[in-house]
C-alpha cells in the first residue's frame, strides 16, 4: 500500500497517544543510556563474553516494556472504573455508544484491550531496539531524536510499514479496514524488525569489540 500523507487541516493530533508512546519510550531508553554509562564496564568484566551484555539489554527491553504497559493498563482500568462507577468495560455506556459506533467491525472488549496492549508494547519494543542500534553509531540524544521522528511519521503518513502505526488503534482493522493492520500482521512485523535490529547490533558490537 502506498503511503498517503494525511491532510493537516481538520486532522486532530493524537495527544494521548503521543504522550503514552513516547514518554514510556523515553523512560526505557533513558535507563539503557544510564546503565551503559554507569555499569557497562563493570558488567563486561564480570561476564565471559561481551555479547552477553547486549543480549541482556535486548531481553530486558522486551520484559520491561511488557511490565510497564501492563502496570499502566491496570492503573488506567482501575482509575477509569472508579470514576465511571463501572468495572465492566463491555457494559459501560462509553464502550457501547462511542467505541462500538466507530468500529469498522463488530468488536468486544477483549479484542480492543489486546490490540491496545500489544500494539503499544510491540511498537515500544521495536523503537527501543532501533534506538539501541543507533546508539552504536551516534550519541544517545541524536539517536532518540531520530527514533522520535521515525515514530512521529505515523501521525501524518498512513503506511503500515512504519513501526509506530501499529499502536494507533484507530488505524487498526478494528476501526479502519483500509490499512489492513491486523494484530497478527503487527506481531509478525514487529518481531521481524526487532530481530533484524538485534542482528545488526550484534554485528556492530562485535566489530567494535575487535577494534578495541
């Protein structure tokens, strides 16, 4: 599918999506940078192979993103339920009147939550992996700005091969059939991109090790 720029006039910027997606990405990448600056030398001396250090970071990215978003979703669910006075998403008037009325297909709360959760998690994992790859070449600030720009492109361009579009629920096949963004496609795409990023990270890291 060709990329089509979205007209800026009348287009509402997804402020909540930007805040959630990039704030958590900042927390994840900030820890990676801080850990590399303070503990990398010590850890590399303690392990037998330097590649184990990078592998631990790649595994940590996956686990940490899952835990952070799981905790965030629980907090949002509890607070929203208390404010609305209803802990049943399916029975709530907001789900019935607003969400289902905008859906392109018939959906239930489980489908919605799964798309939201895995969309955010997969996108954050991929962007974190790309950030880690670029830190092998550039300063952390430059790398984060690049990832920020790459992620922001999905706001204005409807192209399913952009990494951040997979966490934009209104562009998923639940609400927009045009983009063909199923949860299965998002999962396969994100896993492939993350593994590819990890592959190049290992290649660069080994060459750096040899030069040193």
